[in-house]
């Protein structure tokens, strides 16, 4: 890990894989931890690109919908200062993530284990929750992330979860996905930005391990898909290991 004043942990993956739920659980477990949501860097509602090929639909799931310069500037502030900018207000925390399917006793167990870091010389943990963190076009931001967790689920599950959502708080109002939004917008964007991580570009298939390893991305174990408890235990172990002094040189 680079020498800086925060351990920056990215959690990325296709929409509705449990990124925000996992981020909030880790924040509750590890001391001195805060979350930065990529969604807090959306442009204004009027600036969101319109996808004309998909039927003149606002495209909230593309790179161009994010204020990348502000996002990068905030990450650099965190690296330098170990905390988020004082004027940053999260709208994403107003969005519900639904029920958390992890027994409280497991959360308590991990919180107890993580307590060993409370009085040790470790940096604050900044968890970056975002659907688009590891794309090649996000390289400047990707390179600022010390620990890159990559979540996966099958397309049918992700689509069903997304379509059950009631909507999202935006900078200027509220957004609800129109009919067909997942197939017309979410899926094509995810494939475009993540195909390079997979063999033959098949985002439902096997990862391109040489690419993933070269970028130091930590993919979620296959057995943890659809299992938030297994996902949490895996993520906890990765972050816990990253805090070890030998891994922060």
C-alpha cells in the first residue's frame, strides 16, 4: 500500500450486488472508518446524458454521468488528510439498502476481532462504494484505491434486485428506473466497462486472472455470491490483512 494517511478500500461491481450493504457493515465493524459513495458525485439531473439509442432515456449508469474531477479531487483529499472534505454531504445515505441478511452475532464477532486495531498505529479506513471504479477509463481514480474488492452476481439476480428498488434520491429530486432500464442501460454499460476483466469479454464467465492480478483486484469468491455472510467474512479478511504493517509499506 502506498504511504498515505488513509487506507482506501474500493467496493465495486454490477448494480445490486450488495456494495452499499457491505460498505455499511464494514464501517460498523472496523474502527475509524467512513464511506464515500460514488453516487454522491453524480452530475445534476439536467446534466445526466440521454441515451437516444435506448429510447431517449436518462443514463445514470454511464461514466459520463459522474463528475470524475470532483471524485478524484475528493479521493486525493482523503489520501492527504485521512478524512473526507468537511463540506461533503451524502445524499446516498438517504437511499435504503433493504434488509441485511447477516446474523447480528456474526457482526458482533467481527467487530470484536477488529477492535484490535483501535489503539494501534493504523490509518483511517475510507470505503469507496461505487458501480464503476475499475474501468480503464477510471484509471486515475482506480490507481488511488489501495484495496480493490470486486463483487459479482449472476445477471438474473442483479436484474431482479434492481427492478425491486423503488427509486433513488438525486441532487435535485428523485429517480425511478423506467421499464426496461436494466436491459437497455445498466447491462450494456456494465459489459462495456468490465469486459476487459473477463475471458472473451463474457462478464458472466471466468475472470481474466492476469489482468485482475496486474490491477491487484480482489474478486469475491464464487461461493460468496448470494451469501452476504460469506461476502462479509471474505471482505473483512482482506481489509484486516491490508491493515497489517507489513502490507502497508
